[in-house]
C-alpha cells in the first residue's frame, strides 16, 4: 500500500537526505512551509525554496523585488539530479515570474553537490566570493568621525535598511525582514552614528565557541573612505576577542577591492576556498 505524504512531510523527509543545499541565512526551513516559494514535487523526489529579496515567510510574496536567491534545495536519495532539478526549476520559474522576479541567484562551492549542475540548468557565472580569516590578535581602537555604538534591537530599522540598500547593489541588499532576523540572530553588532543618524553597521555571528564570522559590514556611500568601516570592524573584533573568539572570518566579492584592502590592512589573510555566484535570467528563452 502506498502512503501519501503531505508536502510538509515530504519536505521534512527530504531535509535529511544526502543532497541538501542549505543557505537559509537566518531563517528555519519550517518557517517557509506555507510560502509559495517552497516548491515540492508530487512524487517526493525533490523540493526547492527560492526567496525574493526582502521577503519573509509571512509576506506571501508581497515584497516586490526583481531578484530571488535559491536558499534551499534537496533531492531524495536515488533521484536523478539533472531531471529533478530541471523540474524544480520549472516550478520555481512559474511562481517567481508570477511575483515579478526576473533573476534567480545561487551560490555554490566546488564541494557542493549542486555545483556541477548549475551551468547546465542555464545559470551564468556572475562573480566569485572569497574568504578572509584572521586570528584575533590585539587591535588598537580606530579613529573615525562617527560614534560607534552597540547595535540595539530597538534601533531605527528603516535607517539601517537604507544604509544597506545604498551600500550594496542587488542582489546583495538585505530587505527589512532579513535585517530584522539578522539583528535578532547576531552575536553582536555595532552602528556608526553621525549626528544621531546611522551611517554604517557591522554584524557578527559566533559559529563555534572560539570562531566567529563577520556577516555584514556596510557604510553609506556619502560616509565612505573616512575610517568608519575600519572603526566598525575593529570594534566588532575587539568585542569578539573579549568573548573568547580567537578566529574571525569574513567574505567579500572578488571584485570588491575596497573591502579587500580594508581586510588586509587589519591583518586578514585570504583563504583558498572560493564561492561561485550564479544568475539565471527567468525571462530569457530556454
Ligand atoms: C568596504 C567598506 C565597508 C569600507 O568602509 P569605509 O568606511 O569606506 O572604509 P575606511 O574609510 O575605514 O577605509 C579603510 C581602508 O579600506 C580601504 N578602502 C576603503 N575604501 C576604499 C576604496 N574605495 N578604494 C580602495 N580602498 C579602499 C583602504 O585601504 C582604507 O584605508 P586608507 O583610507 O588608509 O587607504 C565600504 O566601502 C562599504 O560599505 N562598501 C559597500 C559594502 C561592502 O562592500 N561591504 C563589505 C564587503 S561585503
């Protein structure tokens, strides 16, 4: 007798399989169970979640940006990867286009099971992500025209969203929902204030007891190149050191020379691992 599983049960089952790509950021998969962006194949062979930028699990697609990230994807053991991924992509394409999304972005590492398939699915390589790391040796305080203060949950989130949106280009901007969740999850963060206005911020996540990752660093364009980025990063690194963190990593795009110079100046060293950023234009002919 065959047992009919609900999409929720199928997603749970798929989440324990060998081929799971999980880049959910600060969300949990269960939070997306009722979202139109989580697509499950009826035969239970695969499921995928592609989230438009700025979207939260509760917003039902009312987020109106033209880009989405592939955040989670899983295949049942034994399912044909090529065929199942193609089917999933077709499903996602239909739903995303309906919500005004024109570009689907994906991030892979060479060690990821998904990596060999993305080019065949029509994604084009757009960028490389590189990682830097540093043992948390002592750092002196950095001077800047801004006051650097601990980031509070009660801060003006709209102002932070604005800084983020002006500092980053799509698809790297974080919307309101992502930023709020990030602030709740972050181990620590700092904002840079000029005349009580937020002009920059940094957020770090402790990944193990003695390891942390700088998740976000941004300075509003009008305030860049005045020492604020260095002051924010230094404040975060000092606070992490006080909490016992001895190893800090961070990422940036291979094309981001400004960030790389800042990281090198602060003693970060480039690591070998590289990420691949892919883009699929949903309105192009297949
Ligand atoms: C990267 C960023 C945070 C730097 O902040 P900032 O306040 O402008 O940086 P600072 O003024 O503290 O500069 C510190 C060092 O970074 C390097 N740097 C900063 N901006 C630079 C630029 N436009 N070109 C080259 N080097 C630059 C320099 O080495 C500089 O030291 P120097 O002025 O003594 O030469 C900022 O440019 C930014 O928000 N960019 C967009 C978002 C981003 O890239 N985030 C981080 C990576 S994901």
